[in-house]
C-alpha cells in the first residue's frame, strides 16, 4: 500500500487553525465594543396611567414593572408603579418608584412620610444633616432630599460541614452589603401626596440618573 505523505495536510491544518484564531480574535474584539444585548433602552418608553387615575407618566418599556408590594402598602393606600432593571456587578438593581399616597393610615401627610424616610433602619449617613430643598415637578411645588442606605445581596449557599444532632443551628445565607443612593421628590396635594423616588447602587447611580430625570420630566399629576 502506498503511503500518503501527510505533510501537506499538516500544513493545511495549521493554516486553517491560524485563520480560525484570527477570525475568533476579531469576533471577540468586535463583541467587546458592542453594547450588551440585555441593556435597557431608556428611550423606548410607553405611557403609564396610575390605577387611581391620579397621574400619568412615560416609563421605559424594557424595565420590569410592579404595581403591588410597595413598602407600607399594608398600612396605607398606595397606587403607582415601581420600575426595576439594571444591576451593578454585585447584583443590586436600580429602582424608580412613581407613587400616590392617599393620605390615610400612617401617612396622613407628606411630613410623616419624610420623617420616616429620614429615619430608615438601613440608612448609613444618619449622622449627617440632610438638606431638604425645594423642588418643582410639572409646575407642582414640593420637596426633595437624598440619603445613603445599604442593601444586602444574598449569595448562593455552599455546602458546609455536616450538622450534629442535638444542636440548634441558625443558618443565614452569605451576603454582601451594597451602598445605595436614595433620592426622593415629595409633592403634596389635597388628597395625599406623590413620591417620586430614585434608588441606585452608589457605583452606577450617576450613570442612570438621567433616566430618572426623563421619567420625572414626563410626570403629569391629575390631582389639585
């Protein structure tokens, strides 16, 4: 049987591999310059009407929307929407809330809300004097302030040592503490008040603050 000289095949293989490596490198470099496919399009908005018809606002279509489970919702009547989307490297998300508090329950007015927000249990700059400044949204006068808080992001639990019988254990998932910025705009009306809130991880707060400004710029109250 005649032996086939495989030198040409080896050279061909090396050439194919070299070309493939060059193409892969170019592809990776091009991908590095493209924006993430899951990045939210803040310019792609849709109208939102509050369930109690107290306001309308334009919100990003791509962001997750929640109309239930608002903090203190079991202690007062709250209507509106909470928007959630981008997360930082630690998994903490940006949230924007546009809510109408009806003025009943624990929040008969905006003053009670502001006092409770300033005394948040997760606040980290509680020893700092908070500046409450005047704000105007859609021609409506109100107040604005900013505080620093933290959020615990739970991490996956790893298998630990076996638990011994007869011992009571308290297991807590590992977590990291993420510094957050909370910015509030509070607008009082005859029936309750509006709260426009921007919550963001400190490391990306400025990057997405423009989204909050666009949302608040489209806010249209329907209550005097």
